[in-house]
C-alpha cells in the first residue's frame, strides 16, 4: 500500500516560478485526477461488485435504459400502425409495402443506423472526460457522413423496381413497392440528422426528452395516417408519407428541445471547415459498427428468402413475418440495455474509472441473461395465443406455436450478446463485435440452418435451430472476449481516442492540463513507499524582446513525489 497522500494543506502554495502551466478552465486537484481504482488495492479490478455497488450500477444503467426502452416501444408501435393501414388497403398493398420496407432495411436503414453508432464511443468517452467540444464536432461529422451515404442509397432506391424484377418478384407487387419507397426517400435525410442527435443526447445521459418527443409523434401518427390514407385516399404513398412525417416531427421536437433547453451550449462548435478534418477516428469506429449491425439485420432477411424455398412457402413466410415481428418487440429490451451500458461504460472509461466500467459490464450481462430468461418464459406461455393477434390461419398458427419456444431459447443467447455488443461499443471495440457476428451468424448459424432445414428435412424448424446455434455461439464468444478484457488498457485507449480526436481537429479549442497518472514504487520496503506521478506540462517561454505571437511552446515531462511536490489543489491563472 502507498503511504497516505498528503492533504491539500500540506502542499506547496506556489507554482514553479520558471514554468507556465496551461490548465483547463475548470481545474481540479491533481490527486483528484487519479482514478478511484488507482488509489486502491491492485485487486480492485479482480473482485466482484458488492450488493450496494450492484444496486447503484443498476440505477445508473436503468436511468438510461428504461426511457430508451419506452422510446423503443413507441417506435415499434409506429411500425405496427403503418402495417395495419397497409393491411387496410389490401393484400397487394400489404405485400408491396412489406417488400419495400424489407428492401429499405437491407440497403438503407441498417447502414445509416450502423454508421451513426460509430460516434457513440467517442461522445460517451468525451463526455466522461469532460471534453465537451468533441461532442459537437463528432455530431457534425457524423451528420455529414450519413448525408453523404444517403446519396448512393437514394440512387439504389430509385432503381428498386428493376432490381426486384431481376430477382423474379411479381410485377404488380414490385410496382407498389417502388411507389412506397419513392415517397420514403426523404426519410434517409431526416434520419441522417435524427440518429446522431439521439446519440448525442443519450451519451450525455439525456433520454427522457426523446421519450416525450416520440410519444407526441406517435399520437400524431394515427390521425395523420387516417387523413392521408382514408380521407385523401393516397394509398401506399399516404402510409409512406405518414412514416417520414413521424421522423420529421421527431426531429423538429428534439431539435427544439436542444435549442430551448441550452444543452448544446457547452459542446457547441460553429460549423466550419474544421468538421471536414480528422475523420480517421470516426471512420475506424463507424465502418465496423455498420458491418456489425448489417450482418445481424441481413440474417433475418436471408431467413425470409430461405423460407420461400421450403415446401409450403406461403405459410412459412407468413409465420416468419409473425416471428420476426415478435423478436423485434422482444429486442427492444436488450437493445435498450445495450445502449444504456454502452453510454455508461464509455462515460466511466472517459473519466478514468476502469473498475466501475468492469462492474457495469458484469451487472449488465447478468441483467441481459435475466431478460433472456423472461423472454423465453413469455414465448413458451404465449405460444398458442400470440399468433392469433396476426392471423386465423390454422397452418400458420401451428407453425408459429411450434417455433416460438425455439425463439425463446434464442433470446437466452441474444439478450446477453446484444448487451455485450453495447459494452464493446462503449469501449470503442466495434471491430470485435463485427467479427463475432460474422463468425456466429454466417459461419455457424447459416450452415447449421441450411443443413437442418434442407438436408435433414426439418424445414422451417431447422432454420430456427440455425439461428439458435448462431445466438448461442455469439453469446459464448462475447463472454470470452469480455472476461479477458484489460480494463486499465481500455482506459488508456479512451485517453488516446479523445486525444486523437482533439489532435485531428483544432487542439486550441480545448486548453487542457494533460497528465499521465502513473503510481510507482521505487523502494521495495512497503513502509517507505512513495507515490510518484509522471506529469506532462506545457511550458510557454516568453522572450522579452519578441512579440507574444512568437511564443515558444515546449512540452516537458517530469516526475514528482506526491509527498514533496504535489500540484496545487486549485490552480488559478496562467502565469
């Protein structure tokens, strides 16, 4: 154990007269900059959290995850309302609208959503490190990234009918789908602003405003659909316009909250050429995040295609649609937990608290397993009633009831692996998550599903056993990676990430006193141990004969004993 760190009263009252210290606008004692973990026993990163720590961590994660889950349910209800109005229009309109939404998910929404997630670790860790300007810059860069990505996606959507016809789809259904997606084009650009704004707020632990804004948008969504579809008789175009109007309302409400509440003031950076510089950190995180999201989203679309190759494609595709709607509903809860722990881990790593980040991972993973068990119980108990909410066809109902327990087993793997993906995002390791998804879904799940479904002749049930194999292997790999995580190393990576983001941009935006905190013990005698600190100081040498614009900046690294020359608890001004 180190000797007790001296109280501020025992420190030297003066800065070095020969040095000028560049300090942050809100200086803190250097001792306070040391993480809680570094001042305790080395086994701090190996012990289990106490019951009180578990409760506190659950409260912290729940503060983010619960409003996010409510928001997710509201957004899910929007999709259900749209599907109901498509069903009201007729079978062709429902098929065309569903086909269009599936195509949009594969080629557009999954890409936009995945790329936006790249800003999550940067903003989360920057918020924890109190590097406010990084949040504003990352928001601008991500918005530009999504807007530029929307342009080629729009071109693809404009040619969707030709693509569907090449794939052998029905002419009438393809024409209906083309109409739907043409009116959905503005949605890409609205989401290019909405996704980054939601992440920007969530990484600052601001979630309730999004819930309120989503609730108001859902309330407006029903009468809007009624007016466009029933009153003006706009058909599938009316449903598509109502869907994009929902996101437009949400964007307007959320932007109004940001403006009038003033939450943007600390992180506001006036748009300039600066947001066109230093994209390497963002792209290194956005591209793997996009790959990870797309791999999982596309799996379900491939499952629908495979269902079309089975003996009774009409019933299996219909049952698959019901089951995917079910998994989408259940997914709201682990997804919200994942977003909460991603923010929490990012904040804790940014504020230099590795043991708390580890506790957050442990607590969230147990919560994920708990959600998986609840989902399994729900699917087993509701297997004979759930399908009746969607259809009365006995064959479809039998298929759905037979597969729902397998869906429940899948959720035991899906919930913790989704939570683990949040931990990886928060610690800026999306590439690991992408590799796990690739290996689990396409190298394990897909071969198992095809083998059981078509070779062993298990059919529809065999495809879902393939998903079970994918989710199980994904959960095991995720646990293996998280258990082997070096949390001290993740703290250093967080420092480097925020430091790199600053250096990529204009570093003068953020005058900071930069320290690298290293406790060392040079004397093996425990009674004589003295904590030492490596200090990086920015020195400004003024030459009396030269103008201040010609200041010479020098960076110096020195090591001080905390007992003989600690920094002041309150540094006042630049010398």
